[in-house]
């Protein structure tokens, strides 16, 4: 009985901690999205909260060189969160709760979030930010495609300073599908 209460018998899910750079597509796939792109320096090794274990997250970015070129994006980013079993539920259950909570929070704040691909349940949204620096106004748009496979929630996003249209949103969804395929191939 104590084992059930401690979550010992809950499934961790299909994946161990996922390194986001392992599921980021290759340079040839990313070339039409980011001008003269390169992986940003930094460690993408999955880490738990304060390095203490438990659920883990990892991030990998591919950005234009030189910086600041939108063709059509400045940066594409893959952020992976791996949920593990706990007394609150299995890894897949916790990952699904995390995705639903993200969706509900976005909708509550007035964001338009759509299921952009019925077969996979990919949620799509565009974040908009505007910054005024002295006499200039800078607009930033982040297009997100977020999905879950087993115990991993993945956020694929692309940043641009140019108002995105349906073509750019479709490109991010296409990239998310590519990332999903690469994630499924991990084992």
C-alpha cells in the first residue's frame, strides 16, 4: 500500500531525460527557416530543478549569423520537459497535465491558442511583445507549436521581428512535426 502512495508503481513513461539538441533537426532542414544559422553555444544537457533530479528540462537554439537577420526567423528553439513518475501520477499523466495547464493559462490571459494539427494535438499560438527604447519601437513575435508524446512536453518556437503570417505558422508546425518524428525515433 505504501508503494502506491509513494508513486513507486507509477510509470515514468517512454523517455528518460530528453536532450533538446538531439531532437532538433539537422542544418539542411533548418536552412530555409534561419539565414546562415548556427547552434547557439550552451549546454543542452537535461537538468532538474536546481540540479537535484526529478523532472528535467533542456533547450536548444538555432540562430541567424550575423544576429538579427529575419529570413523568415531569427531563431528557432526546441524546449523539452521530461516528466517522471511521482506520487501525483505517472510521467505521461503529469506531462498531459502540464500541457493542459499551459493551454488553459494562455486562454485565460486572452491568447488565441488553436489545435493546429488534429492528428497530434499540436497547440499553436503567437506571442507578441513590443519594446520602446528611446525613440524606437521593437516588435517581437514568437510562434509556438507545443505538443506531448508520452512523458515529454515539447515547445518548438520561432522568433521574428516581422509580423508572421499563415506561411510562417505552417513552417513552425512543420518543424514541430519533424521534431516529433525525431523524438519518436529516440529509444
